[in-house]
C-alpha cells in the first residue's frame, strides 16, 4: 500500500527549481516532472527501491511513497526535498539580488543516498552535459528497472548491477570506457560510501565521505565538490576544475568577456568569497539565472559521433 506523507513548507518553495541541479536533463528516466508542481522520481535505498510522487500545494508537499524502501526513506523526506535549507539573504550586487529573488523558491537538497548522484556526476566529467544525459538515460533504461504500473519511470541501476559491467556495456550506452571504469570502481565500494554518508545524519558526514571519495582513482575535487553541493546539501561547496564555471562567474561579476576567457579557479573563489558560507548556493543562482557568456567557436561534435 502507498504511504502518504504531508511535509509543511516554510517560506517560498519551487519544486522544479529545487530539483533542477541534479535533473540530468528532461529525459531522465528516473525523474519526471508533471508540470511545475508535481514530480515523480524513483530511487534505491538500503531496504530496496521506492517510487515517490510529490505534489506541491501552497503550504505543503504531498508525497506518496511506494516500494520496499518507503519506510526507510520517510524520515529523510524533509532534507530530500530541501525543506530544511533556508536560502540566505543575498546582499551586494543588484543583479544577483534580483536572481535570488526570482529563484527564491530554489532549495539545496540532501539526498538520503548518494551512489546514483555520484554516477551521474562521473558521467559529466570532461564531456558535454547533453552527452552525459544521454549516457545516463541509456544506462538507466538498460540496467535499471521499470517502476510497476509506469511505462516512463525507471528505478536507477543498483550499485551491484553497475559493478558487474564491462567497457563494451558502457560503450553500448554511449559512455566512455574511462567513465565506465570509474563507475564500476565507486559501485564496488558503494555500501561503504553509503555507510559513511548515512543519509547525512552526522555533522561530519560530508567531510568523511569526501575524504573517502578522494582516495578513489578518477574522483577529484570537481566530482566531490559537485556532489557536496548538489546532493549533500553543502551550501558552501567549492567546485574546482570546471571548464566553464570560472568564466561564468567572472563574466557575471565583471562583465568583461576577455577577462572571463582567462578566468581561473582562484579568480572564481575570489569573486565568491564575500558570499561564504553560501558560495555554492550563489554559484547555483548564477548558473541557473544569469546570462551566460557568448560561445567562442562552433559547438563540439557529440561524443557519440566520436566513438
């Protein structure tokens, strides 16, 4: 039987904007938006899969949970929907204050489990976002499983399933072999990672998880930073080594395209420093709501065309 839970909303809240950062594109088989106020998502828990149907009202989130992991997930729903994150009052630059106002319903979520988010982030390493989304879509539909009663929603592949794949399996899904090897590596220690994370209940859970991840081959500051901010609720996470973020931040604050083209991580951190301890939140606002710098040169060919 489905489990129904009502979660009160304190302050402005936007369900779609909150789940934008880790959405993996509109075609994500594991996350479906049914308009601006309802979504369906499927995830794996230590006690099995669970499907969540969430509807936003004026004052609450009405969530319906179904699956063997429903009881486990229930106490973590508040952080899962970002309801315990209170956006800070943004001061300073007028255009940033305007974006913060326009996106005042955007919250940072804390995922109860991080294995799926970690796989999605690894897929985005050094390739275009659209190629990463394509690879995730194929992996989910081939190695995940359909949610009972749905024809468009999949449970993500389990860590056990992903740990047994080889390079040809990943290539068939449009995933680079090196990404596949990293996914296999993190999937083989997924139980240990989840135990360390423990749904983020301990004050030092983020730090301990980051420390463990950085010991894995192919997992560096960029992957850990994006996981911390996008899936672990760290509003001050640093995303270092990104191809476009320093340019985006420099262009936003200084409006100088030539300088933005030369921007570094150090320059980005300098510009974001006044917003500590909410630098990742501000970075998300800029990424979501600011005008991006114009492209230089033609768009790169799709990864799938280069195999």
